[in-house]
């Protein structure tokens, strides 16, 4: 009986970890997409605004570890 319940708890812990990894992956994808569209917006902006927007984009990229 105790073996069964520990196996069940172990499985649930694995499930939770898997869901957390999936969520993290989705967040990175969203942030990456945001950084990409931000970059496109920066290209359409005026020179001064472009520099500011690019700085914000770089901050997003740094935050998610993408260059």
C-alpha cells in the first residue's frame, strides 16, 4: 500500500514539473515573439524613437536569454 502511494506522489510530482516546463517554454516563446515584433516596430519608428525602442527590445531579449 505505501509503495503504491509513494509511486502516485512521484508521478504527480513529475506531472507538475512537466507542466511547469511547458509553461516556461510558452513564456519564452511569447517573450521571443514580443521581442521580434518590438524589433519590427523599432524599424518603422523614427531614428530617436528607434534607439529607445531597440533598448527596450534588448532588455526583453536579455531577460529571456536570447540574442
